């Protein structure tokens, strides 16, 4: 999926109350990431040994295809909330196919070891509650169940600007497959 397609999805998602990066902001965010990649905070998480069982209580399993799978059930409000490990630390996220980027709250960015007070908030995103300033970052590793994606482009919201961490398309689009079916979001890697 290219940036224009992601932006179209984001704008459509914004109409439904999801976070979206405006096309101009998305271009500035991509430029900021491209031009300042060496200046972006990167934290290496310790290597953890993990087994891959056939299934666990959180819906992760390894189907016969050999792909790792996580199934998220929608809550009463239709949202897909789950626990993610970002750079080895646990945070709550909302899986959102209408969000172009993985976006962390200022507070959770700090809790996982980033230094949001030292970031440059160079872009704006549209949220259900209006616009919010964000700073581009690259996350070393994002894990949901048995699915791991490395070097994830993301953004950190300004202090107090966001109340929820979003697991957007910079994570989801790097998977082999994702599917929304019967109130479930199925992620496969």
C-alpha cells in the first residue's frame, strides 16, 4: 500500500472517528523520517526467547500455513484493543486500520524509554478530537502476540494531545495479511 492509499484510508477512517494523518502532514512526516533518520530515537530491546505454541489465551496461533496469527475480538464499542510490546515494554493499543501510523501517547512513549521532551513535533494529525502535533520516531520492535515487526515508523503525540496508542498501518501493512471478519481483526505474519 502506498502513501496515497494510506492517506485515503486515513481520511475515510477520520470520518468514522479514527486518527488520520492529513496528506500534507503525511508528506512532511515521511520527509522528516527520511531526512532525519539518523537523528530519530531508536531503542534496542533485549532479545527475548519465546516459544511459539499452537495457541494461547490471547488468540495467537500458528496455522498450518506456517504463518503466525493473532485474532483480536472487537469490544462492545467495535474497537480492537490489545496489549503490545513496544521495544520490549508493555502498552495498551487500539488496532486501527484507519490510522496511517503507529502513534504513541507522550506518556507511553516516555514509559517505553523514548525521550519525548527531546523530540521535534513537526507534523499535525487529525483525530476524532481535533488536530494534534506529533513527532516522527522509529520503533525498534513492535510485538502483538507472536507477531513481531521491526523498525516501525511511528509518531509520538505532544504531551496530553492523545489518550490512546494506535496500532496503525505502518505496523499492519507490514504483515502478510490482515482481515476484518465477523467482529474480529485477524493479523497474520
